C-alpha cells in the first residue's frame, strides 16, 4: 500500500513509519515539526528505513496531498492532558477540527482506509468495572473530549467507499528516538535513573492500562491488512488486559528494573481519572495481533537505552521530551503564535 502517516516526527510516528516500510509499504510522512529538535538516540534496530516527510499543518491539508494514497494513519494531535488543558481552544482546533479536515480531504481524494489513533482516556472515571468498547465514555479533559468528538464525527462519514477504524490506545510507553518523558512509565523510569528515587505526590491508587509503542505499531499494521468487513467503522481498545495497573504498581515495576531507586507515595490526589480496560475485542477481530511487550520489558528496555547513551538529568528534563514544555518554549521564543501556527 501507499500509506500517508501524520505525525511521523513524533514519539510513535518515528517508529511507525519505519515499521510500515519494513513490511513493504510505501510511506509518505506528514508533520508540522514541533518536536523535531528532540532526537535522543540513533539505533538501527529502531530505524532501518525513514519515510519521506512533508512539513505542514494538519489544518491546511487538502485532497491533493492524498493523490495515489491507499490508506491514512492519523497520529498528529496535541498529545496528553496537561497540554490539552493549557489551551482548550487550540486543542479543539487541531485535534477535533484538524482531524476532520484530514478525513474529509482523504475521502474526497478517494482514500479507502482511515485509521484514527484514539485513546483509552475517553473512559475517564470507571473504577468499579472493567470497561470495553461498548461502555459509556466519560472524558475528563479537553484531550479526551476531542477523541470522543472525532470518533463521533468521523464515524458519521463512513460509507461503502470510506472505511475508518478507531484504535483506543492504552497509555503508551517504551523507547523511541523522539522520546517522551511526560507519560507515566517513561517518566518514572527517567526519575529512577536520574535521581535515584521516585517520590510520588499521590498514593498511586488510580488504574491505567499501558501498552508499548511497538505493540501500537503492530495494531496499526494489522488493521491495514485486515479485511474491511472485519474492522469497518469499528472501535478497538489496543493493549493487553493483563497490563492494567495502578500507578503504584507501575512504580514498583520500574523499581525492579532500577533496584537502586527508592519509591515513596503521598496522599490521595484530586485526580479522579481511573479506568481498567478489556482488550478482548481486538484479539477476536485480528487473530494475528498480540501484545508482545510487558511493563517489565519496557522498563528494562529503557534502562538499557539510558545506560548506552549515558542519560543525564539535563537530557531527561530537556524541553523537546515534554510536550507542554516544548510548545511553551516555541511560543515564548516567538516561533509559533497563539494558534500554534509557525511564525514566518
């Protein structure tokens, strides 16, 4: 296939483009470049191939971008809750309206397959039960609200010629050249390595499902190859049911990989987001898909990377590896404006 991937300069996209090319696909990347300054390491095991990439804003995409394209994988959004809450108006402009711009342009160009990477964060607060794709959503942040809105509006566009599928990924973790340290397991591993302690400000009781970025890439790849009647306009949670953990348990798993670090906990926090998720549906629909990574594997992988590159506190805290900090820096230095458009 000829696949158009948005967000190829991002945390997941920098891995996904190479993985799809390894499977024989032709990949065209698209990214606005907010995080291009962050390249933490180079490793041929991660990136054997690099797709050609177009620099542009998703809000400006037209049907001409999709000439000859068979499928679109849409990753490029403002990613995570603190960033989304910092400017709700721009978050909705990029994440909701921008995603629909892409979908409409792709449909106009005759693209058949469209994979949208959603998030399990749409479940929000669901402590008393294990939720699945049929459960009510309960978004608590602008980021999650946008995911729900895109699923609704993009789903309404589905027809015999346009087939979207929605992948609600668990919270991602794992090593990437375009690293992120503002997601839970990666952040705790970075703290363990650079400070020798994980001093949590909460009791760690909320539940989160987590999934390695390589397994997210596998889910996307398997959807691209699946018969359309198996996945057409369907929602799939992406992860492994056994990989639902409390934040406390994730910290304890990280401590196993970094045994020299100390872990402490605080009082219960005001953040009530907590959810456990079932991932049975994707295993039934895509028999070849299996999560091959565990949290323990991911923590050990990060330790190996930190050892090899001589990870420092300065690198861990560097602007490009925390999404909110990076966008704030670009605004403070007048590189992007209030709407997150690049300043000429």
